[in-house]
C-alpha cells in the first residue's frame, strides 16, 4: 500500500534501466480515504484518460503507449491515473466496493486535486461506464466524451467468449492471464510491446483484487443515466470476431442524446495501437473541434488448426465447461469428450485446460 499522502503531493517514480520515467506521480485522496496516483503532462484543453486494468509506471515502459501519451500531450493537458487497488494507488482496498460509485470517487478526487473544473473524458473498456455516469451526473464538468471498448451495462462488454476465456485464467494462473490478455488484445505478433503490456497487466494488481474487480464489473449498469449525458460523445469500435459485437457500440451511440459512432479499421481490439496515427488524429480532432470522419471496418479471418469436432470441444473447454457439460452440449458420451481432449492436447501441445484456453485465445478460436 502507498503510505499516506497529501492531495497533489509529488513523488518521482523509481527509474527503470534504460527507460526514462514518466511524469511525476501525484497523489489525490478520495472522499472515502483512498490514495489515488495520477500524472499530468502537456498543455491545452484538459483530457482525462480513465483507467482500465493497468499500472502507470509500467505503462511508460511500453514504446507504443509512451508515444501515444506524448502525442496526446502536444495538444492536451493529459491526466492519467491508476484505479484504486492498482498500480501506484492504494493496493489495500475493500474488495466489496469496486463498483461504479468507487470509480466515480477516484475520478472526483483526481479532477479536484488537478484543479480541473471541466475536462474531456476518455473511457476505455472497464472505465467507460464511469465516464458515462460522471458525464450524466456532472454535465457542467465534461466538455466532450470519447468511449472505446466498453458498454453502459458492462457485462455486455465482458460477455464475448474470448473475454470469458481470458477471465477464466485470472484465478487459475495470473501470469498466463497477463500474457494471454496482452497478446489477445494487441495481436499475437505484438513482440516486445506485447511482452511489456503483459508486464503492465501482471503488475497492475494482485489476483485477488483483479478477480474482485472483474466480478464487480459484471454488475455495473449505467443504462438509465444515458439520456442525461449531454456532452458530445464519440463512440469508437474496433473488435475482432469473438470480441465485443458492433451492435453493443451501436446501441450505446443510439441511446445517447449527442453521439457519433465510428467503426475503425482493423481487428485488434485496441485504440491508438493498431493504427496509432489515424486513431490519434480522429480523437484529437473530435476533442478540439467536435468534428469526426468515417472509418470503414476490415473483414475478419478465423484460423483453424484442428478438426471441426476438436474445435467445438476446444471452444467449450475455453468457456470453462466440464467434460460432462461438453458431453451434454454436443450430445456425445463423456469418454468421447475425454478422447477428443486427449487428441486435442497432443496436437496443440497443451498440458491441461489453461494451456488449451491460451491456445484458443492466441488463434482467435474463442
């Protein structure tokens, strides 16, 4: 846990060999006494990037993230922060209080500590409902809103098979979850960026906090607040097959009073990483002028590698089904499922269910 800190107290993060540290870490105190770490860089209209699973200090080690932050800071006063329970914020937090109200307290504290009366917000994946709820409850404090990868009812974003397969690894094998999540979201050929993003996830939180965080996320629903979001909103969508359906983003845009949906090209479910320059241009143009431009979607390819029946078994293994559940679902005997899984594990080099789940994620099978 970070020791007690006064609001806006500045602390220089430790240096990492060969890497310049990011801006000073500052600490804000929430209404319920939680210390939240944040950073401020750049100049211009303020933009607060709300956090998902992450670790600010580790994020500055990732070249593509560092470049994104630095470019956004050329035109904006960029504010980044770690959620409670994560990164350099307080690690000892109440595991039964990780819902949207707790995240709103974090955002309030950071805005007040940074002396920002009004700002644009970027809600990314898990933080999308927090951005929407804050904009609805405090319309005078939000200039514009950008939402990517999330949904007002967060279980709609967590529901796809690939995400469920990833979440099944959180308590089974935290290191394997971090590696699989990084490469599934960045692309399995992400190389050094993928390795470093895996380290961001691995050091973001303890497995217990992460499990509680994802469990709380499944209950978050701010749908009723959407008609009250008056800020002009840009809803961005870029997902591969088996990830968040475009209909989720379309429903969100349709429910907001002043929203535009843009479907971005590519299948890697990230913003600023697949086509960083184009994404940055689009977001900055909207934040500074309110204007956007259309972007077409790319087709998706689904790779195979084993027989069709083995693929069916693999999908169900990755979804967390037992052999008996797989047998019932496919209308076959349990011993037949056992034979298929044995053959499958031999073909893909898996030692068990966790390895098979990671294999399925790497190849886009779930």
